[in-house]
C-alpha cells in the first residue's frame, strides 16, 4: 500500500510540474517576436509548443518540458 501511495504522489507532483512548465513554454513561445504569428499560434498544441520555444532561442524550458514528460511516462509505466 505504501508503494502505491508514493507512486500516486509522484504522478501528481510530476504532472503538476509538467503543467506549469508547459504554461511557461507556451507563454515564452507567444512572446517571441521573431517567429511568425502562425507558428506562435501553433504553440497552443502541446507537442508543438517546445519546438516553437526552441526555435525562438529558448533552451531550458523546452528541455525541462521533455524531461518531465519522459519522467511522467516512466512513472506511469512503473505503476
């Protein structure tokens, strides 16, 4: 029972962190003026958002987005 509780807590914490980082990535993509508006609007799609932010010169937030996604998927597969 205790292992399942820790796993659930891990899912919650990682998912919350992922959602916050995703919101930051979308915000960074929208603020980037060097990217055309059409690409910035595509940043609303979750898989496209880190690519748009990366193309705008941001490196840390898209990388953290990908790491949190892989971590969440790994936790889900472990459970």
